[in-house]
């Protein structure tokens, strides 16, 4: 069944239902050769982009002016017809024994790319490219505000990406009067730091509890008149007050996240209650699972145990409920929201969505209408570029995790939480160092195998170790300081400084010949090298004409005398990680 409900008998490619009208320069949807044209909506008027301005348009879609040099559909030039709809050629007869084979993946991928969209954070992440069917119209939907210098300046295609996703509790939009706090300026009610690895093979969505006690730094913010105002920070405040309180903008939340994690976000995206309602309705609902009956009068969620497809108001009620799940607090609600986002991701990635022009148009409209983005992402082209990067990710490698916290010991009645100082820094370090949460266990197994194979055996005396030291990305002077430490403190007298390596390395390595394995094991023990850092290879000749090993200090080098490879990274149990491809039932 194609996107317009027709059966496969007509053999129509969904991509071919959109054709370029030479009179208007626009792509138009043709439902059949005889059906009237369905033009793309005209561009809307400009939107206010001030930090606190409500969204406004100077003209409705029906009043949009015509573009210079183009003819509107009502004024088409006589005698010029829109090219007829193309159809696929009939499928050739398959050779004997080859019937039933699936079409080539490459062709399918091209069709999927045509309908994908780069409109909102998780929509962009799920669907990748797109939004070019009617760029100017969608551009007018986008609201942007300044990042006030709190970001890195925007994501880069050749680097890891960190996007700050903020859901506010502001009562904007029809039907939202009964949600959130009355009169709220819109606090950071739901906050996720989305980290996508440099190689785009994996991602981590780290939830930050709204009731986490943090220090909010001073926030320089751009005012509507272009002037700058510094909003004073707060010590020991709830994280959610980093937005809205005292005129704080999303850039204040961005600065607070940097202060908390040591990770500077590239961009931010802010969504209100309407985002959940419109996006879920655009895809025809998302499937969620309940492990028990839920009747929450506060969130208005009333569903029996089992699997349900929800959208609109019901979807919003689902992500807002907390008193009826888990321990009834914000941490339980975070788990529920992660389950919901996983389901939304799977729905967005499904062929039912990606091959449906009507769904993709609804998603593009809903996404651009529901979001406020930073000024680095203020156009569909920029969102498309981000989408092309994020769309490379497989959802099974997207891990949802939560900042490790403990109850606030200063409170008798527990209402807030504080960082788990023993485990939270490890989570932040893993993200900063671009370590995949989904591959940690596999890496640990490989590490153990490598250590067992390369470090097992006799170790030569330190005085017999011959090694040349190269600087391959460590701070200047590292090779000399390491040489001095090895000779003076460790007795490795047959070592020498060989200067800079021909290329920089991310990780420190030790290359050695097979007959130098005992020397390599001794040096690895001294330096704290893991088995994976030991590279069996060839020896080199040192300044005395004798065979020597090569130690190349990489960017991970922490200083002379500091163990280079700390114990293998492990995701703390308190982070409560899950992956987006798994179906989890709320309890």
C-alpha cells in the first residue's frame, strides 16, 4: 500500500508522486494523472525571534505574497502543462530460482532519504535528511533565540555532537491550561543532553533530574532591544530553575549543564507541551506498554495494563505522569519518558512513517512549529545538515541514561536530589571521552582478552628495557618529563627522547618486536598500559645502534608517573541505562 492508500497494483513509487511544477518552481503532490494539483503551502510571514517574544506572523498562509519571477498556481501560463506523473516500469521476469528476493538495499535507502526530515532533535535523530520539500515555508515556522555565547558555536560535522534538549512546563498552546505550574515562565522540566559519537556509531541521551541541586552560574542574556543583561546565578538551586526563573533563557540552562558536567553543548532545542501532542499525532500515535493499570488524576492518564497506541493529549498525559509509576517521583517519570522516546524513535524509523509523504509533511510542520532553537540552528538547511549527521545512527546504539544521584542528605522530607559523587563523574567522563555506553561490556571483554594475551609472562628487569620515547599528541615536553621519570624513579636507564612522532595518536602505544615481549611487559607495568596499547610489531634502532621499543605518548597521556590507562570504563548501575530498540513496560 503506498502513501495515498492505493494498492500495489498501480505500481507507483511514492517518490514519484511529487513532481516539479515548472510554472511555480514548487514540488507538488499528484495523487493521480487526472487529480488536481496539491500545491505546497505558501511561505508564512516572518516570526519574532526575540528571547521572550511570542510567535507571530505578519500574514496567514492564504495571504502570503508571491515570489518575484514566479507565477502562482492561479496564474499558470496557458499551454504549459505540468509533466505527467512517472510510473515504474513493469518488473522484469525473474530468472528461475531467484523469485522472492528482497529489493536491493541501496534503492530502498534512496527512497527513504527522500522522505526523511531534520526538524526536531529526536525527529532529526530518527529520520535524518530532508525538510527540503518546501524550505521557505518551514523556515518561517522556526523560532530561534540567542545562545548568548554559551555554546561551542554550533555542531561540527567532523566532531562528536552534544545537543541540549529542554522540555518546558509553560502553559502555551490550546488545551494546556491545566498542565504545569500556573503562571510559570517555563522551567526546565525535562532536560536531556544528547551526545552523538564522532564516528556516528552510537549516542547517549543523558537525562538530568529537574530536582537536582546545582549551582547556576551568572548568565549574560540578550534582551529584545539588543542590549545584554547579566542574570545573577544561584548557589544550591534546583536545576529546573535554570530556565524561566528571573528571566533566564535556554542559554542559562546550557551554562548550568556545562558547570555540572564539564561538557559544553553545541546547540539547544526547546519544546513545550504541544511538541508531544503534535508529533505523536503526526505519526499516528506511538505504542507504549504498561505493566499495571494506571489512573493518575494529576496527569489525566487512565489506562489499563497492557499495550496501547497513544497520541495527542493522551501521549502528553503519559509523559507527565509520575505518582502512579515506580516510586512516584521525578526519577520514575524520567524512566517513563525514556521509554516513550524509545517508542517514538522506533515509530519514526519505521517504513510506515518514512515512506509516507503525508506523515513526513505533518512531522515537518509539527516539528518546526513546536520548537525553539538556538541561533546556530535557525534554518531548515542547518537542521537538515544536523539531521544528515544524526540520521546515521542506528537506534539500537542509542542509550538512555540518567545522571547518578542520591537523596539530598540535608532534607528530612526528601524532595530534591544531589549528585552521586562516586558515580556521576564517571558518567560525565565517558561522554567527554566519547565512550559508547552500548559497547562498554564488549570493550571490557576485549580488554581482558588483550591483557591476558599480551601481559601474561615474564618481565625483564627495568635496567634491561630499551625504549625510544616519542610525543604523539601529548602536551609539549611530555617525552622529556617521561624520560626523566623513567630513568630517575624507575631505573629504565636505557631510554631516550626521540622527539615528536610523525603523526598524532589518540591513545598511547608501545610497539615492540616478538623478542622484546618481556621488556614490553615490564614497561607496560610501570606505565599502566593496557594490553590493547601494546602493539606487537618491529623494533627500531636507538642512538647506540641497538634494537629498542617505541613508546608513543598520545593525547590520553596524563603526565609522567600517572597511569595512562585507568580501569576500563563501566556504566554505573545508578545510571539505569536502556537502549532505544528495547520495549520496556512501565511499572
